[in-house]
């Protein structure tokens, strides 16, 4: 448990390009009511509008296809991105963030295209059912079932099932790590690697980074985190469930991990702790703190060099895992 101490006044400076991203994002966000004051449908629609400018541009794909795959909870939509030049014959499953409640394949369309192009890999976006339309553990089980279907039927999609990565940001990083834990516990083959971008790995809100950066000026707020968990979880005891509060999970025998950690983020300490716990469990973990970044900084790739650097370093790591 993190000691209940904080050090007010110790704020890292923002990267200038990320500061521009934050200002523009804030200006757009303020055009709409606070998300918890409108219906879920309205909140999701506003998020699409807010992020519209950040999805534009970027790599063009050779082919984009949508289809549905079976899960224990019914069919789930996936979106498959094929780059013009494939250098890796496997696939990267990408699970979008949004607190388990918001965002979509569309808000993260450019993020997935960037990975596909830069790594030369097929990217599969998973359109899991968002809370509160369903609650834990259904979204996690949907993601796990999609991954297992592709691991058994990858050839049908032109994918090498022996070279599968999984990744996501924020809540998506939580679901990615949780999927790998479920696969291990069910005796399924481990994936080639995990990409964990500024993830929500702990339900402990009494952390220095939450106190320092969680007031809302840096995008994500403490209030939003509480609202997200209240929307995602059904019972108080779920707050300590090891597939939600992942810092309390058994982490041995998991795939190698690449972690993009944001410096000016309420969830910074979550990533630092899970990286340490993964390493202590013997998991090969590459964790990089990107200076001056905020939550969701990868979406700023159109204007921020640090976001491009994070994409490139992640993609080089994937290529290394495939040649190891």
C-alpha cells in the first residue's frame, strides 16, 4: 500500500507541444456539459466530437475491415487495420481507453493506424461492451474471448497466431493485462507481448500522483476516476478484485511488457508500481517515463514529437520480441 503522504508543489513542467494539446483539448471539452451530468449516450457523443480533430490525418491503410467474432456474451465487433507494408506477420490487439465507459474504435482510430503503419503489423481493435451497459467482468471476458478466437483461427485472417500482441491505454491497459492473466490461469498459450500505455492498474486513489495531477487541469481527474469505477463495478468488493485492482494480482508467467508511462498524470504511480511488481514476478518489462506528458498523450501525435517517439519505441520493441 502506498504511504499516505504527498508533496504539494512538486509539479513537472509540461512538454510545450503537449501543453498545446492540453489547451486545445480543454477548450473543446468546455463546450460541453460535464460528462456525469448528461446521459451516457450524450457523454459518449461529446467525446467523439472532442477527439475528432485528433483522429484526422495520419497513415493511410491498405485495407480496413470490420467483422464480428463470437464470445460467451455474444458477438463482438472488431476492426482490422492492414498497413500497406507488413513487416510482422502477427497482430496487435488494441483495446481503447475511456474509463470502461467512454471512447470507441473511432476515437482511437488514428492511434491504431499509427501502430499498424509504424510496426508494419495488422492491428485489431476490439469494440468491447462499455459500462454501464454491462459491468465487470463482462468487458474483460469479451476481450479474452476475442483474443482466444484469433489465436485459434488466425490463419483465416491471414495472421500468424504464434505472434500476437495485446495493448491498450488507460482502462484498455487494465483490460490488456487482465486478459493475459486470464489466459495464464486458463492454461492458454501466452501472447508475444503486452503494451500498457498509462494504465489504470490500481483502485487506490490515495496516491501522490492522483493528489498532484488529479484536480482536472491535466485532463483526467480524480472525480472522473471515481465515476468510471462506479460505472464499471457492481459491488464494493470488486474494488479489490485482482482483475480490477491489478497491483494485487499474481503476475508471474506473463508475456513481456512495454509500458509508456506519463509523467504528469494521476495514474503515473499506478504504472510505476505495476512495473515494479511485474519485474519482481520475473516478467521482462520495459518501462519508459515520457517527460512532460499527460494522460492520452499518444493522441497528440499530429503535433507532439514525444508521442511519435513513444509510438516508434513501442514498435521497435515489438519487432525485437518477434526476432528474439
